[in-house]
C-alpha cells in the first residue's frame, strides 16, 4: 500500500527534530450543509531542523518514530514570510543606543 503524502503548515518548531504540522480541511455538516473548517494535527520528524514556524511543508507517512510521531518531512514548499516585530523593535532600540 502506498504511503500517504500531505501538505500542511508548521505551527510549532520548539522541539528538536520534531515539528507540529496542521493540515486544514473543510467538512460539510451532515444536517445543515454548512462547510466547517477543521484541522488535523501531525507530529513530523525533521532530521535537519530545516523547517520553521509558518512554513508550508510536504510530509509523508512513516513507521512510528515515537508515541506521537508518525510522519517524516519530505521538503519545505514555502518559507514563512512572517516578521518578528519584537526582534525588529529590539534591534531598532539597540541601534538608537549605539548612536547616543
């Protein structure tokens, strides 16, 4: 049987070599017919720590690597463009202090 391949967004990169990936999907409500947003959470093995929070990644099913990890990272499709505002403010303040 072929392995499942999925695409999702990294929501946490706090652990070493482990990423939390959310796969968004829409499901139709059985009674009312309205489409509801749901998500599937997968814990992914990232050997080289190549992905970061907010990245879009491709993952593939694998053997159980731990209690929760069942997926492996194939590739990073798109890097996150999010800006860390706190880091920018800290850098700006540091430059201002150096000029004084």
